[in-house]
């Protein structure tokens, strides 16, 4: 399983309707892109100096699934909006074996 994590820093002039449009666009993607296994996103609550404004955490079966998601036309539409409203975007993709992670926590 691949975990795909994105952090978004909004431009200072971004408005609430801009953020709502982002949320609506992201919220529609799991029903449109079959590669998505899990999909969560939300606004930062802490708002510290080092915080980003928004995050997306999603899961995919493998790296090829992540790549297909990345070029999917529906994802590209949302990405266009993301690029228009964000001043900084960071990502991390890592392999996540839930059983292995759970056993490390137990032991």
C-alpha cells in the first residue's frame, strides 16, 4: 500500500469560496478515480508558524496506481485549481505495510 500525503500553503489572498471549491473538488475524486483506496483531507487546526494550511492523505495499491491517479483528467482539473490557490505544495509518498507497522507498535 502506498500512502500519498500532500501539504498545501495557500496564497494570502485566497478566500473561503476558493477553499470550499478545493474541498468539493477533492471530495468528488474518490467516486471518479478507481485507484483511490482511501482519501482524507482537511484544514490545519493549529495554525502555527510551521504549519501548512491544508493536507491530503490518501492510499493506493501501488506506485503505478499513484501515477494513474496523478494523470487522471479529473485529478488534473482539481490540480489546476490547487496550483492557482497555493504558494507552496509539499508531498511525501511512502510504502505502508499496516501489519508491519502494527507489529512494531506492539513489540
